[in-house]
C-alpha cells in the first residue's frame, strides 16, 4: 500500500549574515621556522679510526632555505672536524655555501727513504650552483663550483734525521683553489614494475682547473667522464654497460689522483645507522684503490635478471621485503702515470645478489652480497656484503 509523503516542514533558522573581514598579509619571514629540527649523534670511520659526530639540520617551512652543521671528534687522535653548509633554493638554480675544517692522514711525506703519514689540516670554503632541465623523455643538468682551502700540517713529523740519507721530501702546503664545471645528460628509463633501469643512456663530464688567476698557488687541470647504456634483452632482463675515465696534470703532487679497485669495507651496522649506500662503479675482485695514478679507465659489463617479487612482511614488524634480483658481471680497468700499458689492465668477474627492502616503513635500502674474482696478480677471490645499488 502506497502512502503519501508527509508535508515538508522548514524549521531551519535564517542564515547568519557575515560582514566584511579584513585579511592581513605580511611578508614571508623564513627565519621564523628555521630553528633546528633534526639532531643526530653518529660514530663513523675516519682516516685514523672512529669519529664521534654531532649534527643539527633544518629548513624553513616553504623549503627556500636549508642548513646543516656537523662537529666531529676523532676518537683516536682528538682532532676536531667541522662542516657547515647552507642551501638557498628559491631560484631555479639553487646555490650552496659551505665552510669546513678537516684533519686527515695524507701521503707524500718521505723521511730517510721511507714513506710516513702526514697529518694535514684543510681549512676552507666552497660555493656551488646547479641547474636541471627536465623534459618528457630526457633531462640535462649543469653545475659549477669554486672552492678554496689552506693546506698545512697539524704536527711536526718528528723522528731523527740521518745525515747519510736523502733529505726529507715534504708534501705541498699552501693555498689550493679549484673551479669545477660539470654537465650531465640522461634518458634512462625505469618503468613502474621494473627492478632496475631497463633502457636508455646517460653521459656525464666534469672539468676542474686550479690556477693562480683564481687564487691558487698550484696549477692543476683534471678531466673526467662516464657513459652508461642499458639494453633490454627480454622483459626485465637487461644488459648494462658503463665506461669511465679521467686524466689529470699539473705541478701539484696530489693532482687529481684517480684510483680503481673494489668496494671499501663498511660494516652493516654503520651502513644502517648512517644510511651509507655505495654505488656500482668498482673493479670487483681487487682491494680498494689497488691502482692509483693521474689517469684511469674502467669498463663494466653486467647482465641483470629478476629473481622474484617478495612483497612480504611479518605483521607490523617494520621490515618489508620488496624484490630480489641478480647480477653477473665482468670488470676491467687500470690507473697509471704516463703512457697506458695494455698488459697492466686488471680484469675481474663474478656475481651479485641484491635485495630491496624497506626499514621503518619509509626508508628504502638495497642489500648487496657478491663474489668477485680478480684474474691478475693483485686480485683473487673476494666476498663482500654492504648496502649499495648498481650503477
């Protein structure tokens, strides 16, 4: 049986009349939100052992300004290291200013025919600017920086001198200024469900010059570059290639010295705490910096393949396994002075297993464990494990 609707009763009160309201507009003051928000205490390795560090950092609420300051204390030698940086990001090309003091062991000291460690202080500052241009399928970037520092010893080398031996050879000290210019291009593509880059290429070039015209006591010129290419063999199976090289010259004993070798040793605990992520440019199967020189070249060939999409976690435990994939590689490279010698080229090969996971619900890590074998005299079997990503 149909029933008619009851009559509508309008019992709503009349609307409230709102008068004109004055809105006050004031100039944005970034300093009002620049107070420190991030604090960090860490223990990281330095050239002498371990270093205790204290860091504060923050940025304004809009993101125009950002700064950080770190004080490090060498637990082995007691040296103080400081680093202060500020970034102004309002312009399309952000500007970065930095001042620093570092004390580190250096080479170049020779007494009585023997090499000794030189404790060097570098006190200086640098300014840099970078600009990126993103297009639909590729991007370019330009960067320039200027740095100046004073190099000096922090303690005498000591010891007794033998008059029958050659006089000591001391490292260079003084004012060292460098102007750097860089350019990069990339059309590398990684789609939504790809585990790694699957197509495209990237190219990067960097030039640095030191000259009295820009305030340096030394004359140094350095050119370096890299090229990468990714070719899809089958869905999610990729052949990755990389070439890198550099050349340096001048009157500075430590001019742009390059090195090739395997990954440095970093504990997994330090990698988690400090979020240390290594790259993929290395000569695996050899010790770190197994060869050094004013010129270098490094070629890498990798076959990357998927193992599985894990997508697993245990209840609300803040560790989530994302995906796993493998790499089979061949590396070849050398660093030298003077003319290149093909008989000196070091070759290594091996394989890696990489696992992407998320820690603490938001922080992404890639765990890499691998085995490499260096075929030349300076190489051999090598097992490594750390947090890192392919090139």
